[in-house]
C-alpha cells in the first residue's frame, strides 16, 4: 500500500524547477537599452527599448512576475512597452520617467499599469540613486533615473543616459554603498557619459557593457573606451557579443 501511494504521489507531482542564481542580461537590441534581471520568481526590466527587433525575453520571464523601471522617455528606452504589457505576465511600471514627455510617449508609458506593491523578492535589491532635479540640467538625458541592483555576489549599475554633469551629483552616493562590479555604459557609451569622476568612484568595477551600434552611431566612443581601459576595465559591446548575461 505504501508503495502504491508513493507511486501515485510521484505520478501526480509536477516537476520542481531547479533554483537559479540571479543573473542580468543586457539584450542585443541595437541602439537602445533593455536590461533584465532574472530571479526565481521575478523579472526586473530596466528600460524596454531598442531599434527594430525584440530579445528572447519570454524564454526567461513568461512564467514570472515582471516589473519595469524606466530611466527616461527616449524612444530607444520605451519603444516596446506596449509589447511588454501584452506578453509579460503581471507587468507593472515601478519607476516612470521623470523627464517631460510628449503625448506619444505618455501613451506608451501609460500602456503599462503602475506597480502598487513593493518588490516581492529578497534575491536581489534595487537601490535608486537618481539625483534631485537640478535647474542646471538640460535635456532629457540628465533626468535619467539611476539604479544599482545588488545580487548575492555582485552588483550592476544602470545609469540610463545620464550625463557626466549628472554623474558628478549621483555618483557621490556610491561612496556609501557596497561596491559595484558591472556597469552598463551610460548613454550607450557616448563621450558625454562614463566620466573619469564616475570611474574613480567605482574602484571595484570589472566590466562595462555598451548596448549600442558602433558601426552606425559611433558608440561606444573611443574616448570612453580609452577611459575604461586606463582604469583596467574592458568594454564589451552587444553589437559584437550579442545578448550578454552576467551572474549577480
């Protein structure tokens, strides 16, 4: 009888999915930004943009709770929000853009409902270090939200299109936070970001990733690559390597 009960239990039990170690993927979406942090229960998306193709994000996130954090409202950061709303389960917007938006961008952002609950996982921690709005800031990029995501072993810094001027403000907070090992290059590796000031405040940085197309837009800029190299940090490009995954 015991053997029969055991056999029945085995037959009706669904397979238990193995635990995964949290990881981040910087998607190869051309010039733009879409970074996904994957945990056992949740996918956290930092922007949801790109040029003309979609990443295979459903492979990891179709059965999880999904949240999106938007750095700012440039189209190459928000273009695929309506697609995400249709295809990613429970997708909600945890951090809407802070910069002024036209009606088209407002509609795109409004296609995703706002989050009304806190992050429901302790596998990773999201720390926002966005600077206060400064009258000296000009243009949309300087209003970019800035996030650090801490996993069990390492952290990734995602500054959106934040400029060198804004970096001097928010990077001061890094001095009081645990070290960061991974950087998504600001503004896709533009020369106006990833300043020497920022790099001095990232002494544990091991790698930078440029989500960009050098052949068409010139990103990452040679000056940024040289600054990183002088600090012993390699810069890898999604244009060459494709989707880049890193354990957190």
